[in-house]
C-alpha cells in the first residue's frame, strides 16, 4: 500500500475494527441493546467475552489511531495548533486504550463502584473532551495546508455535534447507547476526513 494513503486508511480501519468488535460482542451478550447501553458494558467485569473485547477489540482499535497520529505528525506542518491538536488526539486514544485495562463494573452503573470502575470513568470522560478539543485545534489551522476552508467548517460542525452528544451521555437515558455511538461516529468521521485531506495533499506534492 502506498504510504500516502495511511492517514485515510488508519482511522478508517480503526472505525471498522471497533464497529465489528462491538457488533460481534453485542451479538453474544444476552438482550444487549446498542440503543440503550454503553459500549463499555460489553467489556465490563462479568460481561460475556468482555476480556476478549477489551484486548482484541478496544486495544487494536486505538493502536490504529496511534498510527494515525504518527503519520499525521509526519504530514502536518509543525504549527502550534497542529501539535496541540495531535497531543489531544493522543490523550483521547491513550485514555480509551487504558480504559480497556480498567473495565467498568457490570452494566457500568454500580451503586458502589470498584476502583477499576472509578479509574475507567476518570480517564474516559477527559479523553472524550480531548477528542473534541483535537478537532477544534487542527480544524482552526487547517487552511494553511489544506488550501480550503472545508476541513475547518466540517471540524467546527463535528465539534458542536460532539459537545451536544457529550452533555447528553446520561446513564439513565433510554438512548444513551445511541448517543455515545453518535459521539464516536462524529469524531471518527472528522478523523477520516482529515486523513483524506492529508492523503490528497500528499498526492499533490
């Protein structure tokens, strides 16, 4: 594969790996609802095949994204906004990867949370915030290298949608699973579009 396509392929593979892993795990989880339940419930303590999802699903998903950070660092101009944005993506990715090592308690809504659950929540939510900030930072300075305002417009739109979804991640909501998936899809859509723009830039050089 030509390396210029890696910025596009890596986040796309990450999304496909995550989607496939969650779909398979959800299929074997009795009465699991992708609409009403968190993604992390599939890897929670006591869940069917949670160990396999955490180590063969979630961690490889984030490794693809770490690869995306590396190739993006090589392709992007070394501006302050780009560097900060890539750091935010790295924190987002590392926090979600670390969350796989600290699964939440069964069904992720415990009355008396264990240390693993507390750590899981303490690193996941800040990671989500960093994902949003990454989109804002890199979008803001994208015109200098993408030669278009489209990435900025898409980025600002994605960040607004992600913020709305983030503040609606209420565990008591009957559609919290759907909202979380829309949040993840919003960020991934922008990462993939950013990768497309970087691949297109590489073709023109």
